């Protein structure tokens, strides 16, 4: 496979940045979709 075009591999903290970005996006989607579907627990 050709990994020449992957900029994260050339950065010092590229892998960490990519993993943190994925975590932020997944957490954001979880919060938005959970609130949109009405899955809130009634107290």
C-alpha cells in the first residue's frame, strides 16, 4: 500500500492527533444523536 500521501505519518504527534480527532468526532456524534432521538432517562 502507498502511505506517501498520509500527512499524519510525517508529523511528530500525527498519530495522536488523528486518534484524538476521531474521539472528539465520535463523542460529538454520540451526544447529538442521543439528544435528537429522545433517549433521555426520566427522573
